C-alpha cells in the first residue's frame, strides 16, 4: 500500500478481539468493555514525510530528532526543558542542535489508530479507524483502497478563500509570502495545497467531506456501510435537553461495543476536558471513535467511555476518556442544527 510514510509494520495487538467482563472488586463500575487498538508503526524518511506532526521522534542515541528548517536535514536536538510532548511541536525550552541524523538512525514511531491527513477530515479518519477495528474483530469488511487526490491542508491556508486558485501566491504558508509562521498543527514540509495518497481519500469522497469538514453524519454512516458488508451502521441525533437521551447513549454505545462494533461521536472539542476546554459555548466540531466503556454501578452520568481521537496534533490525538455526561453535553453542542451527532451499530443486545 502506497503512502507518504514507509510502513514497516501494522501490528494489531489483540489479546482478545472484544473483551467484556465484570469490573474488578471494589471498583465503582459494574461492567467493562474494551476493543484493543491496532498499533501502526512507521519509519520516517525524507522522501516520505508524513502529512501530520508525528509524536516524539528519537534517534538510536535517544536524542530528539526534528527537521532543521534552515538546512533541510534531520537534526538531533538537546532541550533545556524536557517536558516536550512532541519533537515536531516545541512546547517549552530552547533547542540546542547537536548533530545531523541519517534516516536509518531514526527510531520508528508508532500511532494508535488513524491520524487525519488534513485539518478537516476527522470524519473519514474516524471512519477508517472504525473499519480497521471491525476487521481486527473478525467482522466482514471490504478493504479500503488507497487513492490519490490533491487537497488544501486547511481552509485557513487559502489566502483569498477561493479554492480553485492553487497558485503559490494564494497559499498562506508558501515561501513567497515572506515571513511564514506555522502553528503546531501545520507541518512545515507540507505545502498548503498538495497531493495526498491515502486510504482516507475514498472515504472523504463517500462522506461528502470538503475543506469545511463532514457536515452530514448520515453520509459518514453510509461511507462505513459501503465497506462494512453487514451495512449495520445507522445514526441518531441525541441531546442533553431530552432526559432519556443519556440512557439512550449509554445503551446504544455499550451494546455496539459489546458486540465488537466501534461507534463514532460528533463532538465539540471546546467542551471536552481533554482539550482543556473552557466551554464558552463556541463550537469546533470533531469526530472521535469509541473503543471502550465502563458502566458505573450507581450513577449513569459517571459512566466512562474510552475514545480514540484522530487529531493531527500530537497533544490531542490517541486515547483518552470522557464521562457519559460530558460526552452528551459536547455532542449536543456539535449536533445543534445538524441531522445527527452519533453513529452506532444497529445490532440486537447480546
């Protein structure tokens, strides 16, 4: 499979495809369900730089590695402060260059789940990791082909907001703009408008994804069903304003996961604690995948869901947990004015 990363290994570490068991003694939870997540391992190469910021990169000597923007080579760095979360996203401390690093001396890096390849295709990325999880759990899933297409990295990258104008002068991060300032989400080696070769491409087309995101949850469900031979996924619109929807969210999520089917939530990251949210009422919509559930013995709102986030930013992607009440609040904000905010498997209870 052709990608902009050299894929060394995609290893699914499954002790059990779907583990459902009583909670340990003295636990506040009465039931736990979890899906094991595949670990994707990559070797970095100058010819195959990733679409996104990798997590921490180190060389065989254990030093941080990054791309030196001035020389265009891999460089090992020493940091004054060691609390950096990613070698590509400097959070604190001053970097001290040590020596150039050859590709063969960079240790492979890993990702849990799929990482979205642009700033707006979290929906297709969440769908792709759902399909990979389904396949790993023994479900009948068609292979998702790798396709190639040109995209803008983000809406904000287009200077005049006219997507057909792909000239360098219309690309915010092109060298022709003079001083180029990158935040920690836009890789300096990726042009604002570039060619992408990935399994996310066909899912973007099926889901109706544009540089403004994936607005229709039902289209994302249809994209899942296109590759899931059971065509078992459907969608719902849940709201914290409906008293029964908290229990509905619990039942549908727990039932799907117990049967080996991940689910997808459309959330507002500005009200998720994992994003250090201030919950001001503003909305940034984002799709995440559920892979685990802990059912509380006495308090429905304190049920805990483990999610897998495909965010391109190392700080936010990967596994984290949300309570059921926090999740429904975030989904309610994201689903406002939309046709739905939840994709689940329509399967009978176990």
